[in-house]
C-alpha cells in the first residue's frame, strides 16, 4: 500500500464512529515503499494492522464479540 493510501485509511478511521477510541498511524513495513495502517485502542499496547476501513470495522466487531 502506498503512503497516500495508508494515510487516507488512517483518516477514515479517525473520522469513523469508533475512531475516538483508537489511535491510527501509518507505518513503514520495511519492504521498500510499502506502508500499513497500525491501530490500537486507547489505554492498550496491542497494535493491529488493517488495510481498509472495512477491515477496521470488522476488527472492532470481533473485539466487541470477544469482550476485549
């Protein structure tokens, strides 16, 4: 994913209804010009990597279902 694509996804996450509970940042993968979007809930230390807003929403749903 390019920097621009990752930045757009991070902005979409921040603007989403769940965005206020999460930190979203763009991170380099270490493989050339590839980037990822790393997200973590406030007051936690676990990062998750997502490649779309839909994937972020699915992650939120999964965490709610598991009680995290």
